[in-house]
């Protein structure tokens, strides 16, 4: 729903962001080149920044800057237009692009992937002694994640009534490489359907979902099973020694392994599910938590307290850049993965994901009628339906989903719709409840009419509307600090020489 102005009944105007005015942009603008120069010269104990991380920082300095090009949006009813700057679509530095990817991932999973069934979040943390291998070897991450999800699947199968031994779970796993204090902490957040799926033995038209009965005290054996299997697998792969594994098995209080499974979302709470998915897909840091005290002191306000009880992290600008660079995910690595019936090649994937779209298909015709009748006025029906579909059932019962497999024509249309990215305007409406393509003057529809990327045209348009024609200047690398007072080089002699006396003695002896 798009809020409107109560005085004139017009939509709330969209205000473009100003990234150059934020604290993070100014810090990177002033200190990035110096930080890179220090890393190249090995001037301090810091590993060189990877090429992909440096590229992310440089792309962020161009994100949202009109001088690098823009799109022009125009209202054909009243002639109002405005400019929309291009985004960098980065993965680790830009707060705006990180928030867009977070909202887009959550919206896609809610609307196209996760069915309207109970969902539970499972979180696994691994001891610090093993995180080194998770950070440096992708095989270690794959091994730990597969052991974790297989253990959860076995537990849900045992906790479900009348579930077959071949029943499968549906899960989406998010790999977090960060902690709440900009620290390196690899752990797993998994959104798992709170039950298992199996097929009817008499045919393929019926799909059964068996809901699990879980108590928080029952997951301790699951944690112990995950602990033993991960240590055994790390020994087999040569990551740790057998004696080290035996020592870690003797540790108390879980031995550094922590399993959490208390957050549960009901089948009709789609808004709560989207909030949970946004939390799982969130970026490594938040822009509003960065505070600049002075030119050499930065405070990062952590939502959680550290081991010493502190909630504020004091850093220098170089330390902040180094921490952000260490948390940038490497290229060509998926940040979330599908498991079980939601896996890409699973036989039941089309039938299960069709349950997420069942409520939308019933309201699509009415939504199109309202959009055609009044295209400039948004309605509440344009929002996703939060009511459960007719196929949902009461808790602790197994359900039979009849004829859940989509037809060939509908399957092709669904796959075509999944391949399309959600537009930036729809994402802004979902997050901030402001739809930027509605004219704030007349309420008409605004359309993108051109993309301006040529430098002369960009400068001419920006000069006409009074915007800066040049992008913000990135500070060059700085040398060592200059002494405040000039030193007379002639007065610098031998530091071991004896100082001259203030006056001379008459040393002539008369006999």
C-alpha cells in the first residue's frame, strides 16, 4: 500500500538518495587510496585487498551519483520529471544495493518458492577452531552444511506422524560470513519447512505434507549428532588431526557447537516469513550504525554486546575499510542454497513451489481489472494476499494436496515469471511504502523515457537543474605526516658529540 498525503490526496513524493552525504561514502572517499597504497607497500600488518574487493569499493563510489549517468522519468499528464541515478549492483559494500538484494531475495522466496506451510529457522554455529577451514576452503562449507541439513531432515522425519522413510524436507540455507560486530564469523541460517513431504503410493497427483512436532529440549541430540559427524568428516578430509577431534569431543557445553530452532512462522503469516527471510539475507553491516567521531575515530554501534559487554566498536578509518573488505563474499559463490524438495533438480519442486503461487493466481484477474480501471491509483489488492489458501490445514495433521502439479502451460508461464527480476520501484514500495513511479503533483503514472550516459548530455542536463556536474573527488593516497615545525638541517650535528661550553676558560699557564 502506498501512503498518500491527507491534505491533497496525492502520493508521498519519492526523494532520491544522496550517497555522497553519508558517513560511509565520505570515509571511503577520503581513505581508500591511502589504504590500498599501504597494503601494496606492506606498510602495516594487513593482507593485500583482493581484486574483487577493490572493485566493489570503486563501484560503490559511483553508485547513485548522477554525474555518472542516469535514467529520466517523465509524467505524461502534467509534465513532471525527475532523474534516477544508476546503481552499482554490488555484493558487499553498497548499503543501498545490499538492501535491494535482501528485499528481492525475500520477496522472490515468499512469492515463488516457499509454500504456505509452517516454517522454522535453524541456526548452526561452529567453534572458532574450525572456522578457519570454513573461511578458506569451500569444501569445508559444503561438508558442514550438508551434515547439518541431513541431520535436521532425519529429525523432522522422526518427528512427523506417518512419514515415510523417503520423505524429504524443503529448506533454503543462507551462509553468513559475518557477525554483529563486523567480525569474521561463518555460520548457517536455514529456513526449513516444519515437516516433510512424500508422494502418494497410488499415483503422482497427490502430495503429502506431514507436519512435525518439535520441542526446544528435543534438539540437543541433533546438536550432538551434528557435532560428531562434522568432526569425523573434518578428520577424514585432513582438516584436523584425530587427536584434536577427540579433544574437542571432550569439551563441555556443546564444545563450541550451538544449534538454535525456536523461531517458528505459521502458514498464514506471510509478512512474518518475509521479515524472517530479510533477516537471513541481510548484509554484513548497517549504514546507520556507523558514526564518525573525528577524522581518526569511527564508532560502530553493534546490536549485540561483545564478550566484555561492550556494544560500541571503536575503529580507525583504515580498520573499518579492512573489516568491510574481509566480509565481502567472493565472486561466483551463492549466498543462499536450496535443499530437499526445493532443490533445483528435485522431482517435487514444481508441485511444492506451486503452493506458494496458489493464492496469487486467484487474485491476479481482479488485480489486472483494477489496474486497468485506474492505473494511477494503487489499491490494497496489489499487495500479496496474506490469507492462507484452501489447501492449508490445521497443525499436526498430514495434508493431501490434490492435483497440485501445474499444467504444462502454467509451468512455462511460472518459469518465465521467475526469471524476471523484481523492479526497483516495486521493491521500494515493499520496503518504504513509497512508490516512486506515481507523480506527486497529479497522481499520474510516471514512465522511464530515456537513459542518459553520454558525458556532454549528462553535464548539460545537470547544469540546467543545478546538480553537480562532476562526481565527488576521490582523495589520492597520502604520504607520511609532515612535521609541524621546520627543522634547521644545519643545526643537526653528530648526536654523540660533546656540547660546546657556554664560555671558554683561559688555559695559558704562567711559570
